C-alpha cells in the first residue's frame, strides 16, 4: 500500500507543500509525505493509532534528514 501512497503524494503535491489526512490512522500518508519533502498535518481519534503514527512520522523525518536537507528548514520555506 505504501507504493500507491508514494505515487499519489508525488503526483498531487510538490516538495514543501502540505498534505492533509483527516483520518490519519497509523500515518501511512504522513510517512510517505515526509519522506519526500512534504509537510504533513493529520488527525486521529484512536490513541493507539496516533501513537503508532507519531513513531512512523519520527522514522520518516530521520530518513529524510539522513538523505536530504533539514526537514524543518523546508517547513519554514527553505530549499532542498
């Protein structure tokens, strides 16, 4: 499923843009968004899903920082 999400993120957003997921679940959309230089906003009501999503987003941010420009400078409008 991550492959489909990756294609959607790359097709319908550009690096630096924000991807919104109103029903985040475990954060698959957020994971792929952050990995490819997008900002992400997600909402989840179930605490266990939210906790897993937070772990997944942390992992994606680490992967992004290891291979690209600093994620937080991009969030502030910087360039990759």
